[in-house]
């Protein structure tokens, strides 16, 4: 053997080495994917994860409320989380761990499906693409439960392909069960069924008589849904609760322009902050379509059909029809696209592998279909063998460059969440050191506080700023703070969310009663961070004249001293010490339910109360005129014949007066009102309901003498019950 021949042989051997040990190569690729995901770990999650966390935590503590919690319905969604918490405890990392493990599982399933449909080379290339795909890496580093859905769908496809190959009933049963788990995880998971239909057509064509052999799959799927419907009926008296609960989801018009363009923009262009969620992935998929030929169309047809079916169902399938108008899931949520990555990766991996084989001289150019690129070879007899070593270097250079670009985009895409959640993680530690204080912040920060600092009794008495839409409203809210700690600025929900909901001091000069405790990283990233994250201390209540308050009703005083912060013994107030107006000034929540309270004339001293719940007592009248900060007033189930001061509560968004003896009500000035219950009264007239511009739900049932019309309410989308159409 000559020296050149030996050199070429060694290069060929080196180039083929990874495929000669596929299991070790697979494990290495999965470890690389794991390392990249841990290195770029963001932690925590996005906006709706608060509900998910609380739902699973309730189950973890033994409380199960299937009837009114859509997260608890999705048992294939929360069982992995519950199991991880049982094994490793509750922490930020274990909150993300099931998603991370599902992402690694998706890589393994892509390998197995790639082997079933193609060969080992294509399967390993697909795993390499999955390991560094920017969108896959991003979703594996934070709460994105569609990664779980993607894994269930991949499992259903894999076992279906195995069942078709070997016709073993247990494989059909496994495939059907994972279809069922996909649906339970999220109803759109059922869209994997048309993909399995494509698998059937791919193998048997239109010979539907052959479907008789698939009886185990059909029977298992049917029995699974029958058990689901029967169990739902037994637990909730609603067999279709898994469908009905999703009527609460966010919907958009099916043929809305934004709806139609949202996903294509995310797939082929920069996202809202200029980052490329998918890198060049979908451009590469489109490029393969340009060069496709008959000899490589058939083996890739199933993967491409899989991609098209899932994309079309998510985008164009109506999920609800109301008044003749079709609605679909809102496409603003970018993570729904996770389920498109596996089929697109398999499709692309096939062409990468054909290029690899061509560069090794194991496949001729016509098989690859890139006739324009290899024009010289095909028509001029280009001396391939003479430049064999050069050709062998083309694939590793191109493929390595593509992977390097994907890694760089993964770093870029995850940088936003790493910055945002990293700062929030840091400020949570700061707030923990403050102890049981009164805290003012936006809803998203409070959600993060509840999750990231969950283990321990440090949590403060927080006040959530909500329903604030303009800078002027923010400034008014700041001015109303008299005692406590205020969180302003900083990052919130960098991928979707209400950026205007962040407390922002722009254009507002803090009063002298505000003291800056700490300012975090001042680097700005508009629009999701237009002001540094800051902690302020406000202590104006010390200027309030000190005097004792005498509580007339002993039941009310017993509630205040036993359940209301800072009037409890554990807050430092002994039972023999009087309640002072300074302490009352710090109270932001009073909840005294079913305690036989008859009168509360002292409410005027609790001027900073935002939540007042005196339901199921014996009140006959109440005056809330002085409670200008009140946002929630719940006094249902009393004996009220009179209520004063309601029209003055301009921040009130929840009012429950059901089950009283009221004969008239005035809603003038309640422009923030969203949730209204005045059912089971003796109402004859209502006034000022033209002011209820933000009303979402109104209950006026069982007021026999009341005449009202739904069209008299200014919000046409409000659900008003008990009034004529």
C-alpha cells in the first residue's frame, strides 16, 4: 500500500468512526446537549407557570381540585413534576428538571425514529441537530411544558412504527397510550393522530381493509378515552370537562392576519428582540425542498407530511365556534412550535446524511439531487478520486459550521432569559432578608417570589399592582404607598407578557419618604427592561399621630388580632396592647369570614386596605367611603340593607354583594370593575352601570323586581347573567 493510499484509508476510517459505535455516539451527543442546556440554564419560567406551580404543589400536599383547575386535569403533565419533587424536593432546578429530561428524551426518540425510517447515520445526525437547536435548547432551560408534549408524541410515533414493522399488539397498545397521554397533556396533542394516519398510508397505501390488523391500537385508544370520560363524570359530573375547561384558554380569530403570520415570522425571521429562535433551521428545510428529487422524496415524505400536518392543525384548526365565528389558539405563545422541531430535524438530517455519503463516495450525485451544485462532476467527468481527501473534508466543514452557528444562536436566544431570571433570582434573595414586610410589586414579580423563594416562612405581606395601563396610573399608585417596600423596574417576561405592567419610575420623582435600598444591574434592554431593578423603602406612616383604636365588635377584634397582619401576636402585638392607628395604617388585607360580626364602624382607620372580605357575617350596614385603596370588596351572605361609599372606590375591580337585602345600588365611577356579583338581593334599581367599561362578569340573578338589559352595559364582551338580552 502506497503512502497516499494509507493516508486516504486512515481518513476514511476516521470519518466513519462515529457511526461504527452508534450507542456511544448517541450518549455523547445527549451529554453534549445536556451540557449545553445546563450551561445556558435560565431557570423559572414564563407567565402562566404560576398556576401550574400552585396546581402541582396543591397535589403534592394532597389537595386535588379537578373540577376547577385546568392544570390538575392534565395528569400526564404534572405526574413527572410530582415524581421529581418527591425524589429531589422543591427547588427552582427541580421545577425545570422534568422539562430538561423530556428534552433529552426527545433526542433519544429522534434517534430511534430516525433508525426506523432511515438509517443509523441519519439518526445520529438528527440527534446532533436536536442537541444544539436554539429553540430546543431555549425551551429546555425554562418551563415550557410543550417539550413534554413533544416527547409523548414522539413515543406514540415510534411505537406505531415498531408495531407496523413487527405487528406486535403490545407496541400498538403503547402507541395508543402515548396518543392518549399527549391529549391529556394538552388537547392539541391529539393532532398526532393524523400523523399516525400518514404512517399507515406510507406503509399500506389506501388498502384500508388492512386496518383490521390495527385493532389493538383502536381498542386501546377507545378504552382510554372511555375511562377518561367516565372518571371525569364520577369526579366532576362533567364527562367532557377535559374539553370544557379549555374554554378558558386564550383565543384568537382563526383567519386573523396576525394569527396567520405569527408562526411563519417566528420560523423564518428574528423574533421580538432581534434574536433568531430557530437559526437557519427552517431555511435549511426549505432549501432541501428546492433540491429534492423522486429518489429521495419517498423516504422523506412521511417526515415532511408530519411537519405539515402538525403545523396546519395548530394554525388552521378551529378550536371553538361562537356566534358563527371560528376561533383558534392564540399564536402569540411561541413555545407551541416545539412539536415541529423533531419532524423537521429528521427531514433535514436525511439530506445531511446524503451529503456525507456523497463526500465518502458512497452515493453518487443523482441520488443526492443537488445537480446544480455538482454540475461539473455529472457532465464533465470531474476527477473525484484525485481530490477524494478534499471532498471528504467538505461534510465535516459544512456540518461543523452549521452546528457552530446553531450553538451561537442558542447562546443568543437564551441570553435574554438568563439575564431576566438571573436578576429576579437575585432580588428574591434580597427580599427574603427583609422578613415579613409589606411589599408592593407587579403580579409577575410576586409570582416569581412565590416560586423561587417557596421553601420557608419568609414571604412578605405583598400587594399586587394590577389593572394599571398608563404612566399616570403608575404615578398615582406610587403616591398612594405610605408604608412598606416597593419593587420597580427590572426585567419581566422577556418573551411574552405585559411590559407596560412593570412598575416604572420614568418621569416620576420619588417623594422624600422613599429611600433607595438597592439598585441592581443598570444595563437596559428595552422594552423588557427600561429601568434598573430597584428596591425602595417607604416609611411615611410614622408621621401619623399615634392613638389607640377601640374596636366595638368583639368578634371583629378577635379576627383582627388573630388573622390580620400586623395585629397578630406573632407580629409582635400582645393581646393586652391596644390597636393603634399606625398599625391600622399598615393593614392591607382584612379577611374575617363567618365570624358572626355585626358592626365594623372602625373601618375608616384602615385606609390602606386593598382586600376586605367580611362574607357570611351578620352585618346590616357598612361604610367603605374611607377605603380609597380598596380593590376587592366581598361582603356576600350578610344582612345588608345599606352600603355606603362604593361609587368612590375607583380602584375596585371585584365586588361581591350576593345574598343580602339590598334594594338599590349605584356603580358610578367604578371604571375598574371587572367581577360583579349582586345576585340574591331585593334590587329594584341599579344606577351608574354605564361606567362599567371593564366589566367581564356580572351576576344579577334572583332579583325578582329588577329590570335590566345586557345591552345597557358598555362592554359588549361582558358576560351578564340575570338581565334580559
